[in-house]
C-alpha cells in the first residue's frame, strides 16, 4: 500500500464530454484531437476548468491523436507532429498561468525525496501536473476496438505505432505520461518495452470489465506487466464502471506494491455504432473514499465525468 507520505492527487475528468458541453461536435474519427487543429483555445479552456474544480493534473488532448490519424484527415505529417506536441504545450501554458494565479501553499512537512524519474509532487508544494495522454492503438481505429483489444496486428505494428508518438509527446516536456484505457495485456507488453526506453515517469491504466481486462485477461497478471519497470509510478484502471474500481484497486496494490490510479466513467456504456453514451451512472465522488483507503493515490474521472464531478470529488476526499 502507498506510504502515508504519498499525497493524494486529484485527476481531471473527461476532456471530450467537457468539450461537447461547450458545444463542440466530436463525432468524427479524430474525436477531441480535432480541436487541437480547429480550436486549441477551447482545449485550454477545459484544462483551466478542471484546475478550477480542484484537479491537480491536466491530461492532454492526445488520447486519439496520431500522425496516421491526422494524415487521414488531410493534415500533413509535419503539421500532425506539431499538433501532437502542441497538446502538451497547451496544457503546460494553462498550468503555468494557473499556478501563477493560484499558488499552492508549501506543505506542512517535507515529502520524501522522489526517484529521479518521478514527477514533482502535485498538491504538496510542487505545483500542478501535466500528463500526456497515450491512448491504445484501437482508439485511432475509431471502431470500438479500444474496448476489446485483440486487434489482430503484430507486435511490430503496435511498436511502430506507439513508439514515434511516445517520443513526440515526451519531447514536449510533460511531467509524466498517462498510458490509459489499454484493453489488452499484449499491447501493454509492447508499451512497457517502449516506456523502459524513455526517461519519463508514467501511470499505466487498463480499461476493464469486472475482474478482467477488456480482452479477457486476469487483472493480477496484467498489472504485473507495467509494474516491472521503474518508469511506471502507478498502476490501475480507467474508462470502466465505477463499481469495478474497488476490487481492481485492491488487486493492483497487492500485485504491484505501487500506488494505484483510478478514474472510471460515470457508469454509462459507449455505443460505437451510434457513437453515444447510453444508461445512467454516478460520479466518482460517491466511491472515492473507498478507493483511497484501498491504496488509490491518483483519483479522478474519465468519460462523462465533468468539472462539477471533480469539484465534488475534491471536496469529498479533502
């Protein structure tokens, strides 16, 4: 379980739903990454809204951003690379201005010295963080396979896809990487190999269903894959039903001896055919105390979780 000195870090919520609430249509294959090209000021506005709600981390609009994806939308390779790195720069500019306007008081006691590849401590006098989002290969396919895994492609294809994007994001200077919504332990193995080559911390989270990855693998075995390298500072789950989080957090902590990360959806279900969310659910605030008591150090929300939900979460766990 995380040491008592580990600060609780409140993550942001879903970028896409916050952009949609501001009137943007994200129904095309680029999803929220389209706004990096068409209206980056709106991406910045959402980052600021989550900081204002109490989040200590801005997760960049790069989840579904890739050079091949932008090229299919008629963007040149050079411009695609600029847009991907700009996702980090936008978040950093918002963070730096927000830190200047809302400085964090120094901690009441010093925190232990972090390893060299650890990010500065958010919420503990070190300022707020920017996490560069690294979504799964299936997200770029925009066909729902990010919730199934088992893409039917080779490890080489996955490495050639993820490697250049990781390097682009790392070059823009995020505090850490958010490797998220990974549905398949096979893809995790490729990502971990690439992360081991980067001198940058990361959290690693799977999309799950019940006690398995979306591809059907046992969570304990899946969590052990990213936990094997020092670059991964937290392991857990996101983009899942809130009711699946607590047992998964317990498994992650028991398996990895690292802090857990937990940021589920509201409990609704994504329909890739109609490209809409169906059902009803509750925000993370209702469950968050149980997650933190089980060892979750990074806690927030994913799809359909907005700034008001993060405000409630921050108040509940303060």
